[in-house]
C-alpha cells in the first residue's frame, strides 16, 4: 500500500512539472485572429459611461459579434512555430499575441500579468511599437463578464489598454480561464483538449512596429522582490514560455527552432 502511494505521489509531481503557459506571436495576415480586422487596434468597443451602469447596455464586445475569432493557431505546428529572440516569427506589420494553457488544471485562472514588449538586442522597452490588449468587455451579454479590470477610456483611444509595458489584472473581472467549450466567445478562446497543441488557446492582444527597426522583439516579465515572475495563474507565480517576432524576414535568424523553455513549478 505504501509503495502504491509513493507511485501516485510521483505521478502527481510529474504531472505538475509538465504544466506550463505558452505565449507566442503570429502575423495577422495569416487569417487567424479577429473576424473584424477593423478592431485589431481597439481593446474594446465598450462605452466608458456604461462602466458603472447596472445594465451595461453598450458593453457587448462579443455578444454583438464585434470580437469573434476567425480561428486560432496551434502551438508549434505548421507555420506557427514558437520562436525565441534568436529565431523570431516573421511576417507583416501587425502580429497577434496568443496564450495557451498546457497541462494545467481545468479551471486554472490567469488573472494577473505584468510585462513589457522589449527589443531583444537590449531587453529594454520597445517604445516604437503600437500595442493593444483586448479587454473583452461583455458585461451586457447573458454571461455578464469581462476579461480585465479598468475603465475602457474610450475618449482617449482606450489608452488604459494600449501600453507597451502593461499591467492586466482581474480582481472583479474574469481573467482568462482554462476550460473547454468556449470557441469564439467573450474569452477569444478555443476549448478542446487541455493537453493538445491546438486547444485552450486565447487571443491576448496585438502589436505592430511604428518605424523601420527590424527587431526582433519579445515580451519580458519582471520579477518581484522574492524573485517570482509577475505573471500569476491561480495564485501561483508562473514564468511562461515566450516567443518573439520581427516585422521583416532575416535569413540569419532562421537557422533553428526553439523557445524560452522556462517551465512553471
């Protein structure tokens, strides 16, 4: 009996060790992402004045059909290979930013992100990028949810969710939840097998370059005073695997495959 318990415990540890969160980029021209490309640079269509009104009559990002996925990429399959700073994804002006739960418990919640889009050469904030993080405010829908806390600030082009160094939190909001059966809904999320390369993928945001600097660029996550990453899933600081992108092909950077294989726990 004792031996059996030890085996079960070891299997549990192995299962936990495989849990990870993946972040990568794909060119918006690849026909994966929003069905309404006019909204690619807009975090939300929610109206600021409705943020404190009980019926949230205009906050229908998904229920209105504005924010719906045409499709989501699989991880490390076909042309959507995870890339790191030495071997970035290449493509056109706009890139989508995707996230995926892998090996995580169903119900796990990504509810806190702090990160910066940085130049791989310096790992400093890339101020020549135009970033957008999708709020997905669907408070007027039957589901009555939104992804991130914070006012929509429509009057100033939703600047709350337009920073290259961005904090995203879900104290009263819903965050991004690991669950199946939510293809194309408010979570901009595909359900399916939780351990497959094509399931549990969500659209987090988009980014484009605003000058001729070819990059490459990636996302950098700072650490807190305890050395833990400021990226939290179900109260557990988590360092995701993060890819990189460059707006123009660079043959010297296309010699291998890889990611920043930093695993959680």
